[in-house]
């Protein structure tokens, strides 16, 4: 086939245009960066511009839930937005993690610790000089985590409720205010049955008037426990720990023990006062009995967040009183009924909880630092108190002041014993 001169010229011009087009594309578009699906995936994981490219976008269909899933805390901040290297301050900008503002959203150290690093390609040119410097890595302090990557339980994760009554404000609560209350003021709430301006001035909103009756009957006790439980649920803390007003709580030891358990699992920690499970009449099934263990409230007990959430239908929103009346049991027994009988969970016995029902003087002095709670009482006019040196029995009949100075001798009140 013969080609005319005009056609040859046309084809030549077309081929030259195609060649120039290929050259332009090769200089403009890096086509090799998309040569496989893996590279395309990497390119899709872009960083949020509003955070200076330091934190990737979380999945839209996976909101953070109590440290599960995509655990980038909403409290992860930067000192200012970063658009380019020219806008970077000469001072290293650090990301910081606000640990106590939102409950239940925790940093997963294992998966996300690298996201807390912020590379600052600072050069002397940016500082008004001409010599380049190496990259600077700014690393914030990372919180302690356990082997699963979950943030370690802190004192601020514990809600401590103390059940009392106006009758015992002066004789019992005043002793607690001088001793272990000072170790955890922000975590402790006193639940009483009357207004008391003197103690309100000291405790503020940590003294709660439940408006329950002041007697020691079943309904009154359950009424206070219902308010305690609702206050705890509103706090969104990891642990709910209850004690009575005649108990000394070793706060550091409590924290140490709770760190051995996960708040994301169902835990009911305490100590029964009986050597056998409680048996009560089943009022819905004639001739049948309900059998379960319970932790005595006089020694104290702790419940994990996971278990407390499951207790909600039977204890939340004031329903605790209804449940207690149904089985006709006091507050601590009702807690055991809900957990052991209704929810089919089990009490985990912690021997370091002690109530006034035990022979307290049998606890040896060298064992006191390991105990979580101790109490006091009188049997046949003989004081049932712990054996600890310190103040005399007139100054300290409960031995709580002496125990406090034994455990924490640096308090000013304890200097007279040195």
C-alpha cells in the first residue's frame, strides 16, 4: 500500500505528539506508586489534616467503647495545627494524653503507641540558619499498662462509698476523716440520712443525704445501698467499693489488690461472715429455698464495672429496694442474691477483708500492712480491736489512729509517737 506524502506527515506528527504526551505523564504522575493493591491501601490510610497528619482517621463504623476497638482517646491533643514544615514552631510540639477527663476511653499501648510520636523535620534553615538538622522525635510520657495493653487501674478509677447515719457522725465519721479519708478524698462519698452542716462544710457534695430512714431496718439499709449504687453508676468508674462507717480502709492495699483483677470482667470481691451459704425461703415457689453466698457489708466489698452493668435491671434506678423487699433481705445479702442467684456469678473470697464479727486481735501486727479492711466492736464488755502499738486506749479506743500511724507514720498527728 502506497502512502501519500500528506499521510506520512500526519502519522509522523501524531507519533511525535504521543511521545511528548508520554514524557509529560512520566514527569507529572508517579504511576509506579499504584502498581499493586497493597500500595493503594497504604495510600488510603491518610492522616487527619486537622491534627497535623499525626493521627489516622478512626473507622466511622467503630466508635470507641471503654478501651475496646480503635482506642484513640478523644482527649489526644496537639499544641496547634500543623500544615507544613515551615509552620512548625522551633520548640518541639508534644502530643499529650489527658487521662482522667473521659472515663472508659483508654490508650491501647500495644497497637497505638507509635501514633504518639510526632516527627518534626526541623532544620537550621527554619531557625534562621542554613545547616540542616536530623529529625527530632518528641515522645510524651506513656501511662502504665498491663500485659493486655489496658491502662493500669489508678485510685481515680475507684468509687468508695461509706454508709453511715446521723447518729454516728461525731463518734465514727470524725475518726475516718482524721485517718484513711485523707488518703483518697476525691474518691470517697459518705451516704447518710440527715443534713449536717458541720460535716457538709468539710465534705461538700461528698456527703450525700439519701433521705432514707435513720433506723437499722432492712428497708432503710437497702434504701441507702440503692443510692450508693446509682451514684457509682453515674460516676462511670471501674470499681464500686462499699464499706461501713466502723471500718478502716487501707487505701493503697485496696488499689494493689484491685490491680490484680480486670474491671472488664465480672468480679464480686469480699468475704462472707458465715461458713456456709445463706438459705432463705423462695416466696415464689412454695417449699423451695434460695441458696447463695454474700460478702458482709461490715467488712466491705468491691464490684467491677462489668458486673455492675449486669446488675442494673435489679439494682439500678431505685430497683434495688424492690429486689430487697422481694426476698426480704438487708442490703449486703441482697447484693449477694442479685450476683450469685440471679446473675449466676460467684463471690471471690478475699481474706484481707475483716468485719467486727471476727476476732480482730488475732491479726498479728506484722500482718496489718497486708489487710484491706479492719473494724472494731465489743463482746461481753471486752473490746474487739486489732493489736497495734500507739496511742493509749483512752485516746484511741478503736485503734484506728494507732493503725493509721503504724501504716503511715509521716502524718503530723503521728509525730508524738516517734
